[in-house]
């Protein structure tokens, strides 16, 4: 069995007995509730205009926000060497768009996607940790007390933006998006459950755990919020595997500020546990690829051979083999998106597209044209589009910039996946090449 990331033994020399033994050793486990975050390296910031110096300022501000997300802590911005990284923000870009505002002024917003490998290696160069794209999902039960009484904050249904708790929901989802923290809340169907509301307010975790059994999550939070002495005050319990349940509290002047501070503490704590040390990032990134419908030794041999032939691939190693599925660790050069583009040229690799979950913070803007790029060294001219703000006029992370989807690993493997830098890619192996339009394979 090869070590992860090392070149595999030629498959022609692997016997069927060994292949079957691997199936037995790895076995089967129940699905994990962890998620892969999409949009960690995509950000949108306000800019004064589209002049070169204004865009440069936008690049630096966008990268500043991405560094906080990916390192897991705002302390990364206090490092002496971070200034040099921000100065070369443009070289780390994969694509960007200039989104012109509705007003006649020159201002607008700049939407950018930075290269994940480039950002991770930039963090490593200043000895900062890197928190990967596979992250635990937090289920937050939040009870808020105002002059009109107590209420549970729940995921709103469509056309329910006027619901009493909708501002709190948007505040927490915007805060989660800004820190790259997967966050979910109970459905609106429990909003009128007064007994459950009392349990959340009293932070009686036993009943909350029972109510959470049918909602996917890794971590469970019970948050109590009230308005006292001209300030919002929150106290909470956060528990889960490897997390000690401790009561914490803080205050803030607005729901948005309170949500930002709470989520920041959660993100700091989780990043401290799961972020990869700078020395482990390395110059050769590795990504895990889950392949479904690997039914035989021949399928395994063909799949690994196909990957080894791709230009960005340096080596391939099997890390998990079970019935009809193989997980391969691939070391590659360049950006992850380039590897995916090469895989797309081989019709035998069929992407498995899970349904993403979007935090419903704001409506997505209507854009014109297509994103620029993908040459990170020389972005193309910007494309005009719309703008994204919430009803209070404050900028927030756009709905289509941040989402997450179920992690393609079993429960027993989730902890290791949290320490992986890159999303786990999920494909179906199609032994016979698909016929493309025009009769070509």
C-alpha cells in the first residue's frame, strides 16, 4: 500500500487478492456531516472606481479578507511580512469583475477570485497557518429576547424577509460567510415551539441534542441574546467532537457586530484545532479525489493511469479503497482549477455534483458578461455588472460567493479531512468514454 502522495506501484503488478484485501481493511462507515466550503477564495469589496490604482487598492483589500478566512484568524494581518503579500495581490488573482453601482458615480464593487494554491503558499511564506476548505458544520440554536418577547432564530422560508428574526439570521450568515464558517440554523417549522424556546434560553443541551438529531451538523451551539444597558449581550455553549462545552459571553452595539464577534470566536477556536502549520503546506499541493463506480482492478488501474498522464499530476497514491469506490491522493503542480480543467478533457471522469447549500443573506446581483481570467499574472479588463448590498446599505458577502456542500467522505474519515487544505473532488469513473456531440469520444 503506497504512502499518501507517493507514486503507486504499477497496477499491473497488483493482484486481485491485494485489491480485495484493501476493500476489507478500509470497510464501510456512515456518512459524515462535515462540508466542503466553496467561495473561500472569492470576495467582493467596494472600490472608488475602475482606474488602475483604484483596482490595486481593491485587490489588496480583497486579499486581506481572504487571508483572514483561510488562515482562520484576523491575527494574520498583524504579521510584519503580510504587507509584502498584499503588495502582490494582483499576481494571486485568477479572475475578477468590476460591478458598477446603480448610481451615476464612478464607484462600484470588485468581485475577485484568488488562486487557492497561491494564497496557501503565500500564508506559508509568512509562517501563518492555513485552514483548509473541508470544515465542520455548526448548527446554531439562537434565542433572542427583545421588548416584544423571546423568539427563536430560524432559517427563513421564501418571501419571509420581514420575519422578526430575519435580521439576526442575515447577520449570522453574513458573519459566517466573512470568516468561511459553515453555519446552519433550525427550520422555521420550530419557530413557534415555546417549550423548545425555553430549553434554548435555559441552554439545556439534552433537549437541544434530541431536536438536532435529524439536522446534519458536527458542532452544536446554544446562544442566548438579550438587550441590556444599551447593548446586546450574548452567552453561548458550543459543543462537539474535540470541543469542550464552555460558557462564553460578550457584548456589542448591534446585531451585526454581535454576530461578527461570536462567529469570529468560533472560527478562531476551530482554526486553532484544524489549521495546517506553515511548514506542512509545501510546494507540491495534494488533493484527494473520490472515484465512484471503481468496480474492478482494471477500473482502478485505468483510473490511476489516466490521472498519471495528466500534465499537472506529479504522482498518485491510493489512500482508501472500498466496494465500488476508491479515494486517491494526487500531488499536482499549478492551481487546483488547472487540474480540474485537465480532468474535464477525459470523458471517463464524470463530476458528481452535490446540491450546494447557500446561506440566504442577500439576493445575487444580475451580472453582465463573464468573469475575467484565468491567467493570474495578467487579469483581463474588468466587466461591468450590478452591485450587492443588504437593506441597511452595508456591504455583505453575496449569496453566490459563499456556499457549502456535503463532504464526500465517511464519518470516520472526517477528522482527517478537516486537516486537508483542498476540497475533496468527487467523480464517477465511466470506463467507456462518453460520446460527445458530433460523434467524438
